[in-house]
C-alpha cells in the first residue's frame, strides 16, 4: 500500500493503481486519473465508505471498475460524475447515499450489483443503458423517491426485491 495526498492506493498486476482508502474530509472531490505515475483504473471495496462530508465526486475516465460498497453510507453525496469508461458497478456501491438525486449509469455497464442503490431515498431518476443484462437483488430497494424507470430489452435477469418499496412506474423494453 502506498499513500498519495489523502489517498491510500495499491498497484495492480496490470501496472495500474486502485484507490483503496480515502482519508480526507473534502465536500467536493475530483479523483486523480494518475497516482504516483500509475493510471487509476479502479476504486476498491469500501474506499470511500462513511465519507460523511462528501457531497460531490468526479471519477476520472481512467476508472473502469467501482468495487463493492465503495461509497456506502456517504449520506451527503448528491452529485456523482461517472465516466463512460466504467464497465462494472459492484454490490452496495451507493447504498445509503440518502442525498443522491440522480445518476446516469455509463453505456458500457452490463451489470448493476446487488443493493447498488439500496436506501437512496432521494433518488428521483436513473437511466439504465441498453447494455445492462443483470439488475441485482435489492438494487433499488427502498428508493422511495424514484418515480419512473425504464428497463431496457437487454435485461435478462432482475434479482429478488430489486424494486421493493420503490414507487416507480417500471417500463420494460423501452415501452
């Protein structure tokens, strides 16, 4: 493990870096695209967990993977800029981000992890791209402000309770 400013990171086998822990207390944060001369391609499991002051975050284009529970319980997080380079959204990534109002899932994501947006009580809109094939169980559980969601035809699996306690009108296949 190595340290760069408020980030702890590790080098991956492919010669890139993964942010494993954020130790700062910023309200607005832009994750760097390189750390120590290595391209940041991954945000690790629990990396920003319990960052209670964080309100806005920008993830660089170099990132392709966001690990499980990466932003768990970031209750003030309102604004997330996720680049089109992201292809994987892990389990519980944004669970309990109670202030998050909207998010656009990148076009190349194929799976939305289990509980990914669970308890995002302010989430009003979300766009699920055509490439998504799997929506994990409890992924939008208790998203009590979500009013409408369109499930693309590409989705072949929707996990148990994916939309439980969610008042959204669900449109399947873009219809």
